């Protein structure tokens, strides 16, 4: 087996690490773009991979100057598409993204188009788990059990985690309707 996934307990410095990366990105992101801290490191108390996930929302994927990101140490990882939730009926454009990695500090940058379902998904997932500690605790328990059951194999972990996330997003959609949640501008 190649790469092995490892989860670490929540680290209070993840928010500061996000802010430092956001400050680093600020000069190169397009006007009107929105940057967000997403993923498990954005959910207080959540165990996660020690990698900061960021979502950059742009009007069009072509608006991003990838060479400027490369100058900051971000490496393009072409051919990445997002998981399509079961029953979502998304077309290819709704799952399209640009994806970059940063070695230090460890980060993943997901660039998605404004108004696409994959752009909304990441933010709704995060906000729902922030708002519902019981759902966050259950999700964390699943992640920890998956690491144990799969030995940290990334493909096996993702194959099982994605359908679990589909169930969470279904609950998140109901929550969003009940509270009038909207996609946040930035943060």
C-alpha cells in the first residue's frame, strides 16, 4: 500500500494556519473571488488529516492564473473531479474543479465556480456540522472507524466515506431549509 491516511485530534492552530495561507493567497486571487476554510479542519473539535482545505470560489475556473499559484508553491493536480452525491443528478460542470496542493504548510486548494453544486456542498457540509455537534461527533466516529477498518487506505476510506457524506448532506439540506441558510460570501 502507498500513502496511508492518518487522522489527528483537533488542533486549535488550524484556524490560524488557514488565515496564514489565505493571506499568502490574497495577492493572486481574482477580484470578486471568495476564499473559505472547509473540510474537517474547519469544524471545531473534529479529528482530521493535518491538512488545511481551502475553497476558492471564482466566477469561471479560467479566471484563475495557475502560474501565480505555482509561484506561491501550489502544485496543480489535474484531472480531479468532485464526488457526486447519490441522486444529485449533477452534470459534469457541477463537479468540475481545479485542485492544488501545498507542501508546507500542508494544504489543499479546491477551486470551484460560484453557483455550482460542488461549491455549495463544501460550505453547507461545513456549516451544518458546525451547527450540529451530535452530527459532527457521529461523523468523526465514522472517520475514526474507517481509518481503523481500512488501515488508512485512501481509496477504501473514500469509497466508504463518500456515501456517509451523502447522508450527512441530505440532513444538511433539511437543516438549511429550516434555518434559511445561504452560501456565505467569504470566511
